[in-house]
C-alpha cells in the first residue's frame, strides 16, 4: 500500500470520463504504447500515451470511454506531449482500462 493521503489531497485529483477519438502507434516510446486523442467534452481534447498494446487493438479503442486524471502537468514522452493520465488496473504486464459501466457525457467527473 502507498502512503496515506488526506481526503483533501484526493479531492485535488480531477478524474473525468472521456471518449477515445483517435489511436496511433507510438514507435518512439520506450515500451510498446499507443498515442490516444481523447474527447473530454467541455474540457476539450487531450492527448495521452498509454502502454495498453498487449490487451487492446487500435480499432477496439476507438469510441471507448475511459477514466483519466486531467489535471496533472503535461509530460514529454519522446516527441509526444501527454496531457492526461488514462487509468487502468495493472495485472503483470497487462493494463486493463477503467471505464464507466454505462455511457455518460464526456467530461463527467468521477468522485
């Protein structure tokens, strides 16, 4: 288990639902990854790098809703600027994406 944080710390993390609208290979990444373009509704379009190539094909990710942290600082990964962190459960080398059970509006907060 990680260090204990306060509820106030947790409330600073902005978790939102978004829909993947574009998926590209990312051959420059150190580990196999995709470049994702995600629609967060009123928050706009954000990009992310995700190491999810073992379980997901590009075509299976299009129009899939995901949950991401949208208020981290941007991070340079090779020549790509990642603007959010897509969340997933790590199972060995596999990452299983977290997503809402039913379709919701892009940008919906996760509490």
